[in-house]
C-alpha cells in the first residue's frame, strides 16, 4: 500500500471513476458493453452503474491475485478492522465462513462449534470432511431464543477434545446475543486452537462506541464480517479478516480462490471500499444515531404492552455476556401471535418489511438509513396489530432452539445412501438434509441428526405459521431424504 494512503482514500472506487472518465471502448466482457446492449437493464439500474460493471484489467487489478488498487483497498480494510490482513469477499459471508473453516481444518479434523450456527458453517464441514463437536448454546427460558456458548462449556469441550483444531464462535447471534469472546479466545489459544468468528451481524462493533467486543479486539484469529448487513455495502459483499501468527494469509487466499468466482463484481468490491471509508471516517457518529433510534423504538414498543423488546437486561454473565443494543429484537407471544405472524401482517397490511420473524420473536434491523418517522410508523403499526389481532396466548410454540441428537457426521449423512420418507412420519429417522427457517438460516435439522418429535413438531408448526421452511430437495416439504444406515 502506498505510504500516502489513509482511511479517507478509496483506491478501488477512485480507479473505477478514472476508468469511466477515460471512456474506454470495451471489447471484453461483460457483453452488455457498459449498458449499451441492454436498454431495459440500463434503464432499471442506471448507466452510471453499468458503466463500471467491468471485468478485471490491469488498471483495476484482479481479486484472485491483487497487486495494486484491490491490494490497497484490502490493506486499508485490514487497518480499519484492526486486523493484519483483509480479503474482499463477493460470495457473501457464506463464502467467508467456509474459507475460514477450510483454511483451518482438513479432512478428519474436529471443530468445536455452537449448534446454532448458520448453515454455511455446517456446509463447510460437509465439503472438507470435518467432524463437529457441538456445544449447545444456552436457551432463554421466557424468550425461547438460543443464546451464546458459555465459556465454561467451551472449556469443557476443549478439555474433552484436545485434538480439535478450531473453536468457532457466533458474535453476535441473530438476536444480538454475545458470548464472552475474550475468555473463549484465551481458552482456545491456551490449547493451541484457532478461533474463527462469524460476525455476520457485527460489522458495527468495529466502528461504534459502547459496542460489544469485536473478534479482532478480542484476539481471534479470523472473522467473517457482513458489511452489507450493517456496514452499508451492497448485498453479497463481505470481508474476511485475519490476525496473528496462527493464520497464513497467503494460504487463506489460496483457499478462497478454490471456490470464489474469478469474475468478481466491481460493483460489490467498490461498495466495500466506499463503505469501509465511510465507517472509518464517520462510524462513531453513524452508530451513535443507530443506537439512539433503536433505544427509542425499544422504549416505545415496550410501552404498548404485550410485546417485549429486550436488550442488555438479559445479560447474565454466562451465555449472554453482552448484547448488541442496535438490534431491535421483540418477543411477541405476549399478544398471542407468533413472531412470523406479526412479520406477515406488518408486510401485507402495513407495507413494512422487517428482517425476520420466528415462532416467538421478530427482528427489525435499524440502520443509519432509518429515521424517527420510520420508527413511529413501525411502532404505531405494532400497536394497531395488537389491538386488531391480539389474543390470549394459547397453543403457541415457545422456543426456537431444538437440541440436536447427532448420529452421523454431516459429511457421512450427506453422502450416505438415501431414501425419501413423508416428513410427517419421519420421526426416528436420520436426516440427510438440512431443514431450516430462512431467515435466519440456522438449521432445525442438519445432515446426520435424528429427527426427533421436538424437531418435527417445530418444523410442522413453522410451516403452518407461514415461515419459509427450506433445505430439503422436495420444495413442497412433504418428503425428507433420510440416511440408509442398515
């Protein structure tokens, strides 16, 4: 990186602006030729956008082997995140999570991992033949949500599995729950295990005040950060960052290049460059505003009655060691409706799209793009939903985490001989597929797990309530493939 570069620079973005101003005549891909060949697409997205939807070339560098402006942009990102190295990821945080695991583990290794991980982590275990040692997260008794891994449970798992290569951590969970990440890092490193962190929902931890500890500040070895979720970049753009001597950045790049496209989108990469610059310069003020909006919304929703917008008061020092107060997580069972039911009513009747709803909770993402008017609209709509649709709490599913019963490794079950069975009568079989509600994409069942009455009940209930239940090959979710083990 040039010595004169600072966080106020955006080298890749600046190179793209220069490219556009020079008005090159393109005889390379993409075939739309700066939007001239696709008038309807150009009218939809804009000529300015399509003029920089370009292919790798010398002035614009190459993501697979960066030597100039992409290299500089990644170096600036590493500095902004307090990391030693950073990698632009154009396959979302899914690709970053998988690259972390695949660069830290090989076939036959084991990994200590919370069961409430995103499916991308379990997919990585299938791809590289790594055996999970699951640590059950805590469950909040009244909210029914899964929490973080308790450090004491991680310590027990490390002691029982001294050959494990990695400890994998969520920081935070979808709901905003944070574990004692500093203590977990200490425990893992004392046994020479690397710590990988899924920070899909924690980009703002690096730039705001009064935020939970970030992975890099806690001494973790690698982290996957969804800049598009709370950092302002385009959807599908993320960073993978590394720190310390347990990680070889050159090898991580090699692993990333196994699966990441060789035709990386300059729209996605430039959005990462610009978003990093914006947060590095203005992140403190940005997230001060976001936190203020979230706190205001929480107080107003709790004032309605019936709803419970929870926050730092659920910290217990064990499996909730901090809480991301920018998350507007709301428990809805007190008004007699599942979270997904409130989610649907908000969208269909009030024109409000929130992040997700599950069996007992909903999550609204608050960002710098929101304002008090939008918050007031959400609050008043939720108040009216309670008045029009609220009822006695009866027959509602009260927890979203189903403890797994693991019978086979994910890879064994995924590649085992299979047969389809009716989902409704699948209890007692071993699933060879994922089943999950999306969002958040945390498996209710993963390959290799026993289909228990609890898991089956949750799936059928979620389907009945209108959740997007996905994973099996059967798109109608009437059948599920199970492993033939006999």
